[in-house]
C-alpha cells in the first residue's frame, strides 16, 4: 500500500554530499517509495562523487551563490519535462576557517555568505522554479531544533537558521496567491554528519546531547529524513509554514537529575 502517495512523484533534492548527509537519506527513502529523485549538487567535482551514490537518478549542478547558475538550473529541470511535486533544500554553509569567535566579532563577509547559501537560497530557488512546481507541491528545508540556544560552537548559524524558519511563513503566504504550495522545515537536534563534524567543538556537544536525551541516544539522520519524507507527501497536506522539531525529547530534559548532580559535584 502506497500510504504516503509518493510513488511516481518527482522530487528535486539539493545537498546530497555523502552517505551521512540528511539529503542522501531523504533521496534514498524517496527512491524506495517509488518517487523519482532529481539531485542537484554544487559543482562538477561533487557531481562525480555523488554519481556513485544515486545510481540512475538525474544529477544536475548549481552553485546557489550564482544567479546565472540558478537560471540555468531552471532550464535544465524544465528540459526534463516533468512537474516537480517536491523540493528538498538541505543547504548550509559557514566559514569557520578563522576559528570560532565570539558572536559579536562575526565578520560581515562570513555572515552574509552563510545567509546567502543557508537561507536566501531557499527563497531564490523557490522563486526561480515556481513555474515548474506542481500547484500542490511541498518544499522542505532543514533547520535546527532551536535557534534560541546560544551555543558558542554553532556561532552565527543559529540566527541564520532563525531567518530560514521565518521565511517559511512568508513563502507560504506569498505562494498562496497562485498555488497551494507549502513550505516547512525539519528541525533536528544534533546529527552525526560530515558537515557537522567540521564545526569546532561539535563532537563534544553531540556526546553531551546523548546524555540529555531521555532515551540515551542522539537523533539519527534517518529519523530526520523520515520526517522530511512525510512532509513531502500529500499525507501532510494540512501542515504549512511549520518547523517540525526532531530532537528525541532533548528539549524536555535539560534539568535531568543525573546531569545536574554531575555539574554541581565539586571538582
């Protein structure tokens, strides 16, 4: 039984990098459900790497910092001659090459580049591809479980993810003038991905999260992907402009007795 009604649907997925990436898990799950997946990667080098993972799926190139490449992507997707029933935006980038700095020392160039790739690209891609999207299409982006936790090792990305979350409401509203397209986000807790491993101090935070989470195990990438697949399906048609938190209960357990006692124990 095709409960999620995704068989035969066409979904374009941005951000497949390797087997650990959220986008890869989403694409693989969609394929298993009979959907046709179209992958988009940043450059030709990444395309050669990802080609080994996605088999016969169409694989296109677009650097979202380039308006020309976004326009070319539109033409490449249009040439496939199929409506897009879903779009997955799993794109984020922050330049930590100079190390982690206090938030007030965030560089303008780094902040604006991260905003362009991690947030504005959702707006730019949605606008550029709007005539290719089915009137009932679902657009899903990948956010984070909270943008109010001032974690030093996440730096300036939390405010950018907050802007991404806010964009969902405005995109849903503006697209409602000509379609029923909806925009939602999956907001997972800390995940074990290649991208996250490059964030200074992230591993320690990940291990700490495992202690806080009631079940004693961090959120798995597939768990986040499963929620994204649901949001892409017609079964979630009543959900719009929402960020769905997938943190395995981490947010309810910050004051776990064991953790508090450990923190208060004399050094």
